[in-house]
């Protein structure tokens, strides 16, 4: 699993605020303080509307994928990126707003995901233990319907349902 190292976090927490300050100074010097603050408030409002609209849209797509019996991988990733985009737009600043607006564009989200997915490893823990690998060793899957499968229990089985004659 790839971990974010201290120098990377330090750079993010140092570089992003410095870029934001520089953007505020440059833009505020050209259009004025009140117009700059109005833009910051306006982007936060637009971001909250976009988050609501695209968030509900992604929830509908997740529901459609699960109803179709598919795992909504792309939709879940896009949902996380939309949530992150909304957070970025709520933060005051022009650099974070630009990245936040970019994350609302599906093609940009796909490009980001294609760059990031090779570096991620998803692992589930069940009760503090790694989830067992249930994949068949020979990669053969036999899918049975209910009518194709019956289970017969021995008459002396302790798992026999009470008051039921077989």
C-alpha cells in the first residue's frame, strides 16, 4: 500500500496556501477587495448547487448499477470525487475553486482516476482480519438458479429445522 509521505503533505499544506494568497493578492489588486470576496462567496454557492445536482445524479446511477446486479465502481469513485470537489469549492480560494470546478467535469474525473487507480490498493477487513479470498482457484464460476440447486440434509442433522418433515 502506498502511503503519503511527510514531505508530500508538507508541500501540499505549504504550497496550496501560498498559491491561494498569491491569487488573492493578484486578483484583488485588479478587481478590488469586495469583488474578490463576492467571487469567493459566489463560487461556494455554485459549488453547493453543483454538489447537490451531481450528487443526486450519481446516487441514481449507483442505484441503477446495483439494481442491474453490477458493482458501481466508476460511480462510487466519481461520487467520492464529487464530494471532494464540493469540499474544495467551499474552501475560500481560487486555486481550490479551479480544481473543484474541474472535478465536476466527468471527463476530468475519468482522467484523474486513470492516473490514480494504479497506485491504489483496496483491502477490506472483516473483524480485524483480512477478508478471505473467495475467488475460485481455476477461475471457473458455476451460477445456479434456485430450481437448479437443492440441498438434502441427513435425518440426523443437528441443523434440521424444528417441526419440519423432510
